[in-house]
């Protein structure tokens, strides 16, 4: 019984790790890195982004939507999706005594803290789910008529979304390294450097084309 629960725990955890750290296709950690870096580039360049590359503006919105959808599937209501992170934490709490970390069973207070950390961001979760259910995945009649209203009815701040995604990653990462006490490697740096390089190369290309036209 105990071995079966431990195997179930490790199998579920492996799937969550793949969903946040996988690169083919890019999953939650890469998506967050791209989104944060695009926002940073926007903050640095402001309206100059139009001169660097007009496509950067819709690219930010595309990355934002992609991040919302990837986050939503991990935080689905447990009644709708057994793969929800909330369902995983519920499983861990119910089977706490039969799950083994390096130091022993995961402390109940740690599991409660993880759950509360996610639940404390319920307003952000609800807004992400609302946008997904009413507009991105299923087009509600109201937003068919007034697409822009989705942002009014379900407001989201970028910082709140980033904090929620970091909380999700933090929960999974803690479970990932606690059983072996070995830190997990992150692919985020690769993507962040890539975005910086992309914008720099676009800006350099624009400058060269402009100088070429002057010649």
C-alpha cells in the first residue's frame, strides 16, 4: 500500500515537472521567462518598441495569453480535472504519512502552506479562468459582441500573474527536490537571454537598414 502511494506520488510529480520545465513544447517555466523578458523590454523601450519591431506589441499579448492558458490547466477546479495541482496537494495531505521525502514524510504544515499560498491568489486564478472560459477557449455571447470587455470584467495585473505562476512553480519545485534533496535546474535563463538577444538583433538590424537608406 505504502509503496503504491509513493509510486503514485512520484508518477504525478514527474508529470508536473514535465509540464513546468519541459521545452518541447515550451512549458510553464519557459513561458514565464519569455513573458517577463518581453515585459521588461517593453518597460525599457516604451514606444520605441514600434521602431525596433512593431510585432513586439502583439507578441507580448500572445505570450500573456499563452501563459494564462498554461497556468489555468494546472489550477483547474478539482471537480473538472484530476490533474489539477489542487488535486495533487489534496492527495498529498490525505496520504502524507505514506509519502517519503529525504527527511521523512512531508510535514503537514508545509503542505498546508503550499495550498494556502495558491489559494491566497484566488482572485487572480478566477480572473485567468474567466478569461479562458468566456473568451479564449469558449466565446461567450457577451464577449462575441464586445471582445475588449473581457479585460474589464476579468482584470489582471502582470505582477499578480507572475506571482501566481511563481507560486505554482515553487510548489512543484519543492516537491521535486525534497525527495532527493537536490536542486532542480531551470531553463528560464536560456529563454531570457534569447529574448534579450532577439530584441537587440532586431534593433541592430533596423539601425543598419536606416543607415543603408541614408547612403
